């Protein structure tokens, strides 16, 4: 197993995360995670994976067909010293029945500052429903909660 | 507007969040959020709401039919001094066409330590797909990413 890179910021770790996704590189992607039993990952299909073994297996399966054409846009960041929380939109180019199409997901990525640089502890992605305008109450969706 | 309570821990703030959901109390729920333009909320329908105005409107709509019978279980917590990240399963009792049923969601809740106690900065909930066993690689789902 190759040596994990040391990222000096959560932004750099996140950039490396999406770069590894684009290349379909499981080893590079898993090297970004913290060595912590409580790391958690939820993919857009809704499965909740806890621990590095389950997370690695899920990415191996995702990358079995190659990398994922993904761009992270519209980020909101909350910095808290040892933790950094990023909330963003993932734009994915996927090939569907009708050819290439753009799919958007909402993602929360959480990074922790360790002696080995910034590492990921949580990735939570889910399909984007609608883009609600912040100031328009009428645009609020009908939801369970 | 009533005075916002000061929560001495992120756990207490989260307990108050789900308590407000069960009571369908928008004011109590909104009093838990940080006064921050970047607060973000994603409900299980996938809309991404940024800012207190949009978040309030969404909860007002959710609570228009009353409170939500919700329990938070199986929590994983990452503490970072000023931020606290909680990843958990929400069990919701909803009334569907076939009567009462249990719906499960995955949720990420993030709290920040402020001079007014712990406040919420992010709530990201999405439908739970499957419960994957941590050690079974074969249970990994087929997903976009």
C-alpha cells in the first residue's frame, strides 16, 4: 500500500477526494480517510456504511466501471479548528438510456485535522431534489421532514 | 420571538431538535440554529436549503400537518472542539396508504459552539437505502458513487 499524502487543508483533501473519484482510484481515495472506526459514508443510493472496510468495498464497486465524471460546486464551509464541514452540490455526468446526462447530488463532507494532515471522516451524498431559492418561502417542498 | 435556550452540549441541542420535530414546533426548532448565512438543510426529498429564511419555511410546511414521530438511533459522533458532527439513523413513523409504517433516513447533523451555546449549522437527511453490514464486501450496493 502506498504512503498516504499529507494534506495541509481540508480543501486540499477534498480536491484529492474528487480527483480520485474522477480517476476511479480506490487506493488514492481510501488514503484520504481517517484511521477511525467511526468513519461513515452514505452514497446516493442511501446505504449507510460505517468503517473503512465497508467504505472501501463500496468504492471498489463504484469504480469497477471506471472513474466518475464529477465536479463539486456551490460549496458552503464551516470551519471549527479540528473539523471542517463542507456542504456542496456534486454534478455528475452519467450515461443513461438516453445518452449522457447531468445528475446533481447534495453532499456533506467532513474532514478532521490529524497529525497526518486533514483526513475525511464523513461523506454523505444524496440526490438533489430541487434548487430552492433562499428567500422564497413558497418554494419550500412537500416533505416528510 | 421567545428567547433561544442555551445548550451546553451538541447532544443536548440535538435532543432539542428532535423534540421540536416531534412537537411540530417551528419556533423552538429554528431557535436551535446558528445565526449564520451559511446554515444549510437538506430534507429527504433532496432540496438544498441555505439560510434561515428558507429553512424556516420548509419546517413550517412540514409541521403544517403536525409534529413528526421521529427517533434518532445508532449515532456516530465526531467531536472537534468547536464543531460536533453526528451521523445517525432517523426512524420516522408515517401514515401511508397502507396505514402506519416505519421509514428510515440517514442524517448528518452538525453543531457549532457559540457564545450562546451549541447551535445547529447543518442538517442533511436522506432516505436510508439498505443497512450494509460493515464487514461484508458483497453487500456493497450498485451506485453512481
